[in-house]
């Protein structure tokens, strides 16, 4: 029975891939890799490629970063149809995706379009927020604490509520709305309890102490904020 | 320079360990493994042991599951002190922990007690909630959706708020408060949008459709609930 695997390759460092992800990749006939720009490279492919078997067919597909939902849906349907046909022809097919395929991933849309037609297996990956916490050795949550994960593109009122109501807050892809979020942190006197990590686990990883940057700082696209209000018991 | 590694071994299946975790383990002189019961086995040790190098010294330590914070702190301090001494003697020392070391892990307390005295590296692992989403191929969050992670031991009002204010909610270790949470879901007509996965990725993994169980169901200790309110675009 042929299978479609959604494979999380983790946040950047190839060593943050799981054994299960690597074994799945080595079993594939065809892998689909996503590119945000037509002429760009696929970061997920770059991370996983050292594990690609020799005869693997790599199908690079462009997922435009547009706010036009119809355009995106048409694109997803075309790629989903290709995947279904490949699996129905008897091939084991994979789709590699940055981080964890269950966390804000385009994979979820493909999954939804193919799941009733072919067998699907999803292989978890290390999410960017998990890696950020590891990079700086700060816990995401402890004891009875709450952890909220919210994208920087959420409504301002939702971000305010997240900051006010939780012990720990992760804001994904913060670069797209950094000035607004920076201001919300200033108003709440929370600048010194937040850090931003860009390109986590990659060679260009950078950790920002928010007290050292201004609200106009140009952050890389893959920048994630971790706000931690509580102090844990000190020695 | 000797290092203390906090190593996430993932939710249960040894193949869900990362290459980075395995390489760190193979570099260790001493590994500390946590047991919840004095005579029990360490689940984290069981998951990681096939990767243990031959000469590895395994120090099994008991972390009592008690609500007495003083007793727990005394215990953490004793073990933290042992770890510091081992690293200062020149050994590479590890602590293996279930799931992700940054997510509700005892590792965070040890980390806090040792971080000013020795060099620490934290290695991320697949969290239980990430694996649950993968097991059932359901996304944790998409687009502008919010994801809240909350332990079942949080206050009832906090759990109500989490259920009311978020698109997606993960409730950790739900067995300890299942009747109350089940009732909250019934009141909100959300039973059919929640699933519970017990012992995710282990051989005894079980997926519960909440419409098929009663509020008095005895769930295993490692049971996590995933509530997903939204429907994603269907084909």
C-alpha cells in the first residue's frame, strides 16, 4: 500500500530531524518540496536533502505567499491532485515541511485535500518555538502555567489578550508586525521578559534582547518571540 | 569543557528522538534518568536506552510525585548538586526527559539550579501534543488561529477561559481532572470537536472519541486532549 507522508524536518539544523523522519524519507519514491519564491530554494529541502536516497524524484513546487485565498487554494488543489495521482500509481510520496507539520504549516491544507483519497501519515517535527526555548534554555511552561501560541498576524486585540492572560506567550513570525507588538510590550513593561530568536538552530541564528533593539528593528522572516512572565524558583 | 545536556527523548517511540539527541547521548559519560516511583522504571530511560554507549554510567534518580513543594525542592537540590559535581569532575553529563524538556518538565527545575554553575545545553524533543496532532493527522493551528496549552491541574476558571477564547486547546495530563473537563465540554457542545490520545506513539497508544466515553472513564496517566473548534477548508 502506497502512502503519503507529511514529514516535519524541524527548525533548521538537520540534526534536529527525528529518526522516524529520516527513515520515512529513505523509503520515498517521490518527495515534494515547497518553495515560497519561484526562483528560491526550499529550506525544508535543504535541511532534509542529505538524507535523500539516490533515486528519489524531487518535485519542487511553488507555494505563493499571497493574501489571495482563491489563488492559494487553486495552487493547493493542483499540487494535491498531483500527489494523489502519484500515490495511486503506487509510489510512496512525501512532503517535507519546516518545523512541525501540525503547527501553522501549508502541509495541513494539502492533507485536508488528500486525506479521504489516499493513506496519509504525519511525522512530527521540532517546532520553532520548541527550539527557541532549547536554544536559550528557558522553559516554555512549568507547573500550572499557561502557554499561548499566536501568530503575529492575529488581530491586535487578540495579541493584547494573549499578553495579558497568559504566563508564557509565543508569537510566531513576529517580523511582520514587530513595531505594534513591541509597543504592546512597552506599555505592559514586559520588554525585559521577552526575547526574540531569529533563524533558530540555523547557522545564522540570532538572539535579540528586546531592551537593546528599537521598534523599527528589521528582523529576519523566521523570528519568534517568547514572553515569559514568571520566574522559576531560584537556588 | 564538560557539559550538562538536558535531552528530550520525545513522547515514547524511540524513533521520535532527534539525531542531535542521539549524538549527545553517545557523547555522555553519565546519564541521570528520572523515575516517578522508587521501584519503577524510567520511561525516558526506556526510550533512550538503545542509544546508550557501552561505558555509560546510568544514575537512576527518584523524583517523588508529591504536592509538597519543600520535599520536591530538597530532592531537586540534592540531584542538582550531584550533577554539578559530576560536571566539575570533568564528565559530560546528561538528563533524559520525556517529550520536550521545555514543556512542563522536571528538567527545568534542575536547569535553574545548575545553570549559573556549569555549562548547560538543552536539546529539544517532540512534545506529546505535537505527536498527538501527528497521530491523528489534525493540525494544532493554522493561519491566524490561536493555540492554548494548559495543564488539567489549572484552575477551573482558567480552563473555561481557555476553552472559550481559543480556536485550538491542548489540555495536558487530562486524566487527573477528566470528569470536570468532560462536563465543561458538554456544556459548550464541544465533545465532538475534541479527541483524547493516551500514551501517544507508544505501543499502547489509544485514541478516544469523546462521544463514546463517559465522564467517569479511567484514562491512562499520559492522556492529552486536543480541542479543535474550526474546520479547515474542505475539498
